C-alpha cells in the first residue's frame, strides 16, 4: 500500500476527508482553488487511490477475466494479444485464469467471479466441460460473459468462433484430392465444441466423397501426452493404416511427426498430415506443415469488443448470437 | 455481484450486521447456535463475500501479479505453468500482465501496483527496461517483488535465473568444435540482462579459442520482425559471412531458417544454428534444431515459492540473492 491516504491529505490541508475525496473525484461541489491544492499535495506525496475502496464505491473493478485452458498454444497466446489490444484502449486490466483443461478448476474459478472481482468475462471452456451451470450462475449474478473459440451452445450469450465445420470439411477434401484413401481424425476430448464441429465437417466430406462408414477412423487424444503418442503409433501400425491425418489441435502435431519418424514413415509419401494450428514454425518443420490457421488475434479482439460494448451499458444486453470469423487453409509440403 | 449481502442476511435473521459479519468470520464473540443459523441461511441464499470489502479489511488481495513481456514464447508459457502450480496450492490468484516489451507500459503497470491491488509480484522485465525506479518504488511501498529470467541487477531482492553466461559460452564452444570459423550472435535489445550475459559468454569463448576481435559479429534484433528478417539476410550475404549462428531468443529462429531457405543456404552445411528456446517443435524442424533449453517450469516454480515464503511473514524479508537453475544443451542436426 502507498502510505499516503486521504486522511493524511485532509489533515495536512486542514480540510475534511469528504472534501478531499470529492476534490479528487473532481466533484462540482468543490472550488477549483481547493481542487488545485488537493491535487498538488496528492502528487507531492505520491498518493495512489486504493482500488478496493474505489471498486466498492463504484461497484466496478475495471478488470475483465480471460478464462483459458492453457497459454502454451499459439492460438491462445495470439488471442490474448488481441484481447489485450482492446482492453488497453479501454483502460481495463486483464486477469488471465488457466483451467489446465480441468472442469473442477473451471467451476471454482467461475464461482469466485460471482463475488464481483471482475466486471466481465471472456471464456474458452476446458476439454472436460460438458455442462454449463457454473457459467449460467455467473451470468445470473449480473456479470456478462462472452465465449470465444470453445463454446457452450446452450448458454444464451455472444460467441465468437471460427468456421470449424467448414474447415474440417475442407481439410478432408484437400487430403482426398491429394490422393488419400483412408483419412483419420485425431479428436480432442468429446465434449469440446470445436473438435466436434470439425469432426462433423470431416464426416460430411467422407460421405460426399462416397467413402464407406468403415473408412471413418477417429482417435480421441489429449488426456495424456505419453498415451497419445502410443495411440498414434498403434493407429499407424494397423494393417489398413491411414494415409491421411487431420490433427484437430496443435499439440498432436509433434506426436504425429515424431511417431512417423520413429516408424520410418515418410510425410507426405506414406502419410499426409494437416493440422489446426497457428504455429509460427509451421513453414520450417520437416516437412513444412499444411495448416488450418485460425484468426486468433481477430477472434480475441472481436470477443473483447463485444464484451466492452455490453459493459458500457447500464444493463448487459448481450445477444444470443454466434459471430463467425473464417480460418485459412495454408497448403504446404506435408500434404504435397 | 451476488445479490445476497450481509445486510439481507441480518434482516432475515433479525440480527445486527456486525453479528452476522462476525459469525461469518467465525468470531469467538458469537455463539455456535447463531453461527449455525447464519451459515445455513448464507448457503441457502448463495451468499458470496465481496472480495474488495474483504481485502480492505484484511489488507491482502490473495492475488499475485506476473509481469511478462509476452506469452507467445515457449519459455514464458511454461514458466507461467510453474508459477500457477505453486499459486494454486496456496489458494492465490494469478494476475498476468503483459508489457509487450514496452517500458512505458511496464512503468504504468507497476505504478498501479502501488495501490495494493496485489500482495506480491513476479517480474521478467521488458527489452526496453534500462532503469529500475518504477520497481524500487513498488518495493518501497511494501509489496515484495521477485525477478525471474530477465532481471535488474541493481534492485536488492531475489532473482531466479538460469546460467546465461555459461550457456552463451557453451553454445559458442559447441559451434567451434563442429568446425565453425566465424560465429555470429543474434542479440536482443541491449538492455536485456539475459542477452548480455549470454553475449559475454560468447565473447569469452571466442577469446579462449584465439579468435580475433574482427571475428566477433553481433547483430541486434527484436525491434521489428520484418526488419530483423532483412538484417539477418544482409548478414548472410556478407562476403565473409558467418558459418555459425547463435539466436539468443526463440523468435529469431524462424527468421534464420526462412532466410537460409530463401538464400539456398543449407543448415548445417553452410550455416550451423543453435537457439535459446524451449520450442516443443525443435526436434521436428527442418533440420532438427540444436537448443539451449531453459528450466522454464522450474524457474517459475522457484520464483513463486520464494515469493510465497516472503508473503507468509509479517514483513517481507527477501534476500538480495541470485538463484541459478542450469539450462541444458540439446545437440541436434542444425549443428551436425
């Protein structure tokens, strides 16, 4: 705490605490002369307002929370930059909370918010999140929430997403055009909206291409890195092994590349690979990686903008709407 | 805000606000019977204490701040995970602030902290930070600060770092052993402790190897990605161009690889490359990248542990000490 309080200012200036407080808030009740005296001394003594007292009075914390599964992912780190770019303009603090893909932790974090620690929340839910009562409770207590990327469809609020279904579809069609006969989908845990939407696109494409049901091959990953790696190798050891792989999240990419290397399978000769990722290193991988690149920065910016629009109003008026910003397919050597 | 306040509880129970407040804090002045009544109704009405009122009373916020240049870097994202693993155990919130390598922003963030919004601070300074008054001011106001990775040497507090000098030295010796005759160092902005310490190690190694002063080649990067890329290409176009490169931070790696590709220079045939980075994709780059890998998670954990030890005491007692956790050299194809 700074040692200078309103009391100290008042005493030195021989004014009442109420007068000093009002002068600091630029109240019309106080003369310009007095305001000047107060501000001069406040500066001299390095007075900094106590944010908790100030928050109590104004009932705003000037803080928004960003709830994320992790930051060790290029999508989330770029999305945070987008969110920050807007928050900084508005003079808001950004509080980043990590769930580490754990539902119990997400619940505990959201429960905290009911106490008014933050004015609004941006959230991308964990891979374990299959219901949304914890989110609805916070909204009921008057704190607006906007989803980005990973959403709960049943919560009536704004959602900023990318075109996951179309991208799953396009990734599959691209692999088929490149000659793949058996395309596997590496899925994230089954509750995750993004993984499911991308998978629906994959299924739709296979159907249109006239592939049989037997040609579908879905491997759920993401619980445990060591297990993921073994499961990917098992998949690639199958007699009728896939010659095309779609990694639905970034962290499966390294496992796929290392498994292929370990098994002497050539990418793209034996297996073609496409990944949903914003990795900066995609062009310098061996081979360079075909990616579905999400508009991470723009999605963060948009989600923050929608939230701040709502915060400017007396009562949150977030529409139940889905805002879609499309991703881009970058063709590189891994699917050549 | 949750709609249930202490006032509402008091009214419904026909008790005074002070009594309810004391009961909620488990005061010895209140009978067990009354406490039970209060807690039962509080649970029924989903009462959540207001954290700002609570912070004012206890003068603690149960929050620590982590001030970082960015999260789009594997070192920082892993360090955050280390910090969080400790904070969670202690029941603390982690507030992440990003300076985006901007000194003015870092100053503004630190100024804020003087108001007592957080109980303690972990900081890794920006590339522009050349003086430390803003940090000393916060410490003077009674809030403990621990540095990790990027430090200000003149601030008397705990610093958790890695063995940057030794790693700069070892990287240079490794390149020389692999046959490099002219080794260049890609430096971050000149104020940065880690870049300078690594560079001193580089210079020391060159000296021991009997290289002349003319053999030193230091290129400052990090201001602007497009400019960095052009400058790296200029360096590689020189008549007496380097055959070994040390990238002192992760983000120069992609530029170096792309510049070599663009100029038809083979890595490691024409230029050998070593990078300070914790990139997960290092083994699957083309070619796989030799790295100095920092103990990012452990450094985050250690810095948080030191800070929490200090927070447990009535008065901060952080020693003026430097705690060193060594990095590891992983040899891969880029220096073969």
